[in-house]
C-alpha cells in the first residue's frame, strides 16, 4: 500500500472553508444552550471540541449536521462546503455523524453487516427495497476489516460490547467515504484498550485528509493529528486555538473552576483533578 501523504498544517491557509457558521443561537425551554456562536472550519482540519457538561458541544455538532436549527436572526447563516442551500440527500453524502442518538437507534437485532452497509442508503438496517450490490458488500467488508470487526459481521448489534458497537458505527460512518466526520463522544464508556483501538482507527481517517470534528470529555480520546482545540462553556466558545496552547492546566482550571492537571506523552494528552 502506498504511504499516505498529509499536507503540512500551513497549507490549510489555502484550503476551502467547508463549515462557515455565523451567529448561531439555540434556545430550549426559554434557556439558551447555544449563544451567538460563530465557527469556521477549513477542509482537512482536525479539531477537538471539549468543555463541561451542558456547554453546548453536542448542540453545536447538531447545528452543523442540520439536525438542530438555530433561531432565525438577521445575522445567522450556515454554509457547508461553500453552499447555504442543499438537498438533504446530497448533503448527507458529504459528511457522516456518530453520536449517542445513532448508538441508541442501532441497538437492534440488525446484524453488524446490515447496520454498516445500510449507511450507504442513509438507513438503519436493510429493508425489502434495499438492493445490496457486490460493490456495496465489498465496501462494507473493507470497512469492517479496517476497524477489526469483520469476524462480527453476522452478530446482532444488541449483542455487542460498547467497544464493538463503537467500531461498527465508525465503519458505518466511513463507508460513504465522506469529506467530513462529526464524532460526538464516539468513544463514550469504552475501556482503555477499546479506546486506544478506536483512536487508531480515527487517526487512519485523519491521515487520509478527512476533516474531523471530535467532541469528547476525555483528553485521552484526542488523536495526535488534532492540531486545533475548541473549549466551550455556557453555550459559547471560550477558547479556540492550537492544541498545545489550549490544553493547559491553567486554562482548563479556569473553565472547570477547579484545579486541573495536564500531562502529555507521544502526542496524547491526559487530565485529572
């Protein structure tokens, strides 16, 4: 296999903006859960989004995925891949999302193969009108093999461990070869070995040049390829900058309002208090 080539970070200055979000506010039950948030993401960027519970991280991801619609104001806008207007079926070919909602919806008796290959049809599981071609089957086998769960292809989703299910959903997300991966706590509740394996799989996607937005509570889940980190608090972006400038004990202590210690080794970070 040819060695993958990743453009140096400074080349991002010339990359196109694939996400241009301006002045997004989301209110629920009279309370703001996202407050006047603006965000620009260039093609090829790898970004981690962290912050306390209730900071608005998942809401931001759902706004980008057009699962949540902000308040309509004069200054609000969202352009994806250079366009503000999309047919949803065409937009879904451009990005994939892994989140807890998808985890719940796929906790069924459908097999691993059915869940992964049905990602090609934006469906959950196969129905009578889905005609799986040989090419579709090969794509599914390749993705299952890539995340190391090909041997589970005939197992029902509701019999898998958390780590196995996470790998399955990652394979499903990548089967369409999207330009953008939105990963919202994709490694939630995984043990150390499973988290490491999932991190390696995500890193392999990063090395292919995919744009990745990774939401996490655990610094240990942030892949080494991430260069930019966004901290959210109280529905706003508190800090947005280079990883080594943002992931500091001093800054995280401000955000979490308690003493936080940060350590890094071989491109990976960890935090404790």
